């Protein structure tokens, strides 16, 4: 690391420590976010003509398998398309990993932010591999829950609105901590693997320890449990694989996810680990 980068990181850290402290201790009381309950948006027209039929077929398959068409309305077009993509990611990860979820599944989701995808997450755990709904105990651990959005609601406010209608779901305002053999499945969408991204996202340097977080997640899986990690871009994916190699862990699956249902500037890569 050169002197300019080191100075840049130090300045970011100084700002982030102050901002983060204020967010944790001077945040406003929680306020309900108004949720529109109009009809579900029509989304097929948002897809390019050449993939529209395939996208429609995939959405129909996911709806049938996961009863997602019955999920409460209130999605924007973007959120609905992205929820379908998250559902597709989990469906693919479970199938590639030969996942066998118990009749009552206990799940941790690390770093859910506003949890805009929680409806897809819940449906995936409720119906994967079964036509009879299983009981789901799902906890989201968000280390920066009180970041304020442009509408003057916090991430936590939006997460609570997105969780509407879901039983057994909890959103907690602190980071994930090891809990030996507590979870059947742990999901981690876009964990920070490079310090620059962590700092530019607004978090203090003291919270950056990707190897420690990985070890905590592995220790917290039950025997036979499944860890699902989703990274942004090939560089993050390769770095995550290096962390696993250092920990002496072999992935069950590692692959690039086809972005048929939603497009991002960076491809999504998935790693699964079975304990």
C-alpha cells in the first residue's frame, strides 16, 4: 500500500468512526415506512425482447415451486425483479449443494441492509424441496442498521416494512457473532473482502475482519449445515475462495450466476460450503 492510499484509508476511517458512532447513539426512534399495497407490477416488459420468454418461464417456475405469486404486494418493479433473482440464486445454490433442509429451519442472514430481498429469502427456505411449508426461524444481523436514507427513514425502518407478514423473522441491529452449531443455513450477500470497499461504504476499519467473520460463520453452522456466500465480481470471488483455502475449507460449489432475471454492473458469483 503506497503512502497516498494509506493516507486516504486513514482519513476514511477517521470520518467513518465519527459517523458510525453518531449513527449508533444519536439515531431517531423507529418510524413505520408506508408500504403501497397496489397491484403487483407487470415486469416482463422490463426484459429485453430476446430473453423475455425465457425470463417469463423462469418466473413461472419459481412462482410454482416457491408460491411466490402469493407473497403480499407492495414491491416496486425493480424490487420484484430483484427478489426473483435472489430466489433464483438460492434455488440454484441449494440444488447444486444437494441441500436437505429440516422440517424447521434456523437461518442467519449476515448484512441484510434494508432487507429488500427478505420475501424471496423466506420463500426459498419455506418451500425448497417441499410442497408443504416448513417453519422458518430467520434472523438478519445488520451492523449498520441506523444509516439514514433520503426519506429520513433508517435501514432498520425499511427492513421492518419489508418483513411485513413474515412469522419467525427478526432483524437485529448488530453484527453477526459466533453461536456454535446454531444454524442450519447461513447466507452472506456481498461481504466485504477488500478494505477499500469496506471503508468507502462508511464503516470503521475496526469492523473489517473478513477472515474472522468467515470463521464465525463456519463455527456457527450445525453439522451438515450450509453456508451460502454471494460475491460481486470475479476479484471478490477469488479472494473469498482464498480465505476458504486458508481456513482449510473446500467449497461444495463455486460458480457464476446467470443474470437472466436482473442485471448488475458486476457479475454475481456464488460459493457454498457444507459443514
